[in-house]
C-alpha cells in the first residue's frame, strides 16, 4: 500500500465549508507557479500556460498546461486551497489549449514530475484520484472522513463520482 492511498482529504478541500464561508487558502500560490516553471521539468514538456483562476470563484483548482511532443498534452492540477497536485493527460489529441483549456482528460501517474512538486505539494496518484466516492466502502469513507457536513450536503447535489471530482471541481459556491 502506498502513502497516497492513506491520504485523508482535509476539511474544505472541495471549496465548501458552510453557508457564506469560504475555505481559507493554506499555501502560497507562487509555489505552484515556481514548480510549474521549474528547470527540473522533463525536457519534452513545453509550458503552454498557467492559470491561477483567481477570478473564478467557483473553481477549486488552478492548473498548468503543457504541450508534449509525440505524447498527449499534460495538465497539472493544483487544489486552490491546499497544496495538492495531480497530473492528467489530455484525451483530445487535436486540442488547442488557448481555445479549450479544459479538454477531456484523465488522471495519470508521472513519477518524473513528482520530485518537482513534492517538496511543497502532496502529489496524488491516479489510483487515489479515481477512487469511487462510496460511503458504504470503509476504506473510501476514511479518505473523506475529515470533510465537513456542509461538504457532504453539497456532494448530494453535485454527486462527485471520484475523489478527483471533490478536489478539482467548478461547482457553484456562495460568495462570502
């Protein structure tokens, strides 16, 4: 069992706490910018753009989009509130990142990038991110055990299918 599979999501990670209360940001977003622009990134990654989505109150994430030669493009997602990142390959090989920054994608593991982000971030693997949200499964319910009752009430409306949906969502949030 790897360390990621034991990770417990912190309260507010979805962007919801309670009515008219926003999750407090728990890290400096500049760390994400720095890691995303790191000279230690693989040579086949060409940074297309980074978006902190600061004006997008409903998004619980920010991202860096990379074009890769002879491989699917790559998105590095970062939770907006907690220092948590995930890697995702773009499924649409004809995607134009400036026109469609949110293409169909799927989570993936890229061990070569872990060391770039791990000093400041928790890197979650594909297995963890694609875990089905299932309260009847004891192992899965541990992963969400610290989330607030308000988050769970939002989940009944938004119906996340996997852990990745909880971490990286664009669900409507009430302004504080």
